[in-house]
C-alpha cells in the first residue's frame, strides 16, 4: 500500500538564513549542484574578482552546499553570476571540496542544458536543432552547443574550449614512494599533470580507486613542490588542479582511451573530465599523435562513461601554440532540493572526512 506524509514546505530553520535552492545534475556520473536561490550577491567587477570575493567572504555557502551532511567529499557545485563580457549569456563560479576551480567541462556540458531549459538563453527558432550558450568560466568564454527540440534540451552537448596547450613534456619528477616518474603538464582551462598509471605500478582500468587516488595525489604534491606552474595571461589561473592517470594509449585509435582524474583535495571525477580531455587532446596534438578534427573517445575508469573530443583549430595563448578543443558528453537532471540551516546546529557549515 502506497503511503504519503504531509510535510510543511520547509522544515524549521533560521529565518535569517535563506534556504539554498538547487537543481542537481550529473554528466557521466560526475555531479553538479546548480544554485537557483539563496546565495548572497557575489561582488566584483570581473568574474575572477567575483571568484576571489566568494572565496574570501562567502565560502560558507560552498561548504554548506558541497560538504557533509548535505553533500559529500566528491560533490561539485556551480554558482551563476553576471558576466562583464558582452557576448556571455551567463557567468559561473565552480565549487569543489577544496575551493574554486578555473574550468569544469562536465559542468559546462550540464549548464548548457540548464541554461536552455531554465530560460537563461532564448529558445532557438522552430526547426533549429541546436542552441548556442556562451558561458563565462573563470578561465574565459566557453561556447556550449545544446541539441534541442521544441525549445528544450535533448541529447548530448558539446563545447569549444579556451585555447589549450602543453606546458611541459617529459618532466622528470621525484614522486615519494615511486621514485623518478616522467610527467606531462597541459592546460585545458585548468592545469593537469598526466602520467601513465603503469609507471606507478597500477592498471588504471582495474586498480582499486583508493590506490589510484593515493598515487595521483602523490604526483600532484610532487609536481607542486618541484615545478612552477605559470599561465601566460593570468596569475589566477596558474595552479595545478590535479593529476590524471591514463592507460598510456596516447596515439590515435578508434578504441576509447581510459583515464581517471584526481583533483582538489583528493576528489575523484566520475566522468572522463571535460577540461582534462581538453588538456589531453592539446597534449596529444602537441606531440603529433593527433591531427585536427580527429576524434578520440575518453572513458572514465570510475564509471565507464565516455566523452569524445577533437582539436578543431589552432590558436595561441600568450607565446604558447594552442588548440581549440571540442568536447562532447551527455548530462542528466537528477532532482531539486532546498537546503536549510538551523542556528543551533554546530555542523551547519559542513564538514569533510579525511
């Protein structure tokens, strides 16, 4: 027998603290919690200034949204803000368990759908099957292309990245517990270290996630300690976001290549990682392993979900030869929620188990 329980619209909560209303989505298994209402105004003349303001003055919002008891250590979030760029339909700040990222590919794929379905961009004319959504990310303007029907999103989304480039190749890094390891570093809106898991004694397709996380975290720490990350246009973007362990299959193939991304505070991406795919394609193009418009499939070792990507044209980022990368994937809605705060809750701002 089906049962029902009449409940008030919201449970008892501190009236001084507006509930945080969200829409939850996922792209290839990687969650995205999009804030609809309840976040105070994020102040700043530019998107990067807003990112700094939120980190300094509104970090409790990130903690309440993403950490336990409302989230978990691998939750991911997005706060929508106005952009100073005239061509942008929306600006976005990306949130993770440690702070604020510069780019999030799975988030862009999800926000493309969200922007169309929630009226942030005009619905395309009848008969037009794709809508363009210009999303201002901290790394720059990213164009998402959303398949649609009847003015609503339908099917996969693709995006064109900011200029992506190889920063360093064949870098020899001393990784604790693993000795000297050859690492590549590339940028796809965020900087990643890339290393074949085999060089760390692991199989990215079959190893335990905990072992992959520990190895990737060790690589990230070693690179941060031994190599200076720099971005030619902004110091705000000059940091190593994480490490991507691969199956070592970098040459072009019709078969998917598998990887796993560990970023921020040992956070595990369930998807193939959109900005990581961007950076990996830029790296493969730099090494002569890929040609323009040669599509590759990238598979997540965590969930088996797949993104596709290709370098669509050459570009520049400062003095670096770069490429614009197209990444495609499928996002889905999972629900909505309103999160409340009680003033006597000692854990109201969240906590993270180590």
